[in-house]
C-alpha cells in the first residue's frame, strides 16, 4: 500500500521521541534509581558504556530478565509443589538480578588487568 510507508516512518519517529522521554524519566524515577544505582553507572562508564542508552539497556535487562527467568523456573517446577515453585522462582530471580552487575565487575577487572599487562610504564 502506498500510504503505509509514510505511516510507518511517522510512527517510528513518534516512538523514538516517546521512548527517549520515557527512558530519561524512568531513570530519574525512584524505581529507576533503585535499579540503576550510582555504582552501576560508574561500572558502566568504567567498562566503556557511556550515556543514557547504556543505562537504560542495563536497567531493562536487570528488571526483565529476572522476571522472565523466574517465571520459567517456577513453571518448570510446578509439579513439585508450591514450595518448590516459590524457591526456584526466588533463587532464579535473585541470581539473575545480580548477574548483570557481576558481569560488569568482571569486565572491569579484565579491562584493568589487560591494560596493566600492556602498559610500558
């Protein structure tokens, strides 16, 4: 359809503008500040990931991955009873919530070790 391409371009522009506003406001909200802490921002910058997009992607990953993985783990253990579902769901959520920060620390350590090995001081 001839008019559909123009509509898709306009929708993409509106989505990009709205997404930028939501991203900025979300990071400044109490939930956004709790998910992406000052230490997380510092780790992101030390690893070379600067700017709003890096912080938003980290926050989205840190919120969505644990919920999805915990739901899958709980569903996988549904036949073992409610206690097993809750335990697996909680453990999976906790580990997957902490995993991105652990990954950033590992990247930072490897980066620092790499720069020390190649440094000719």
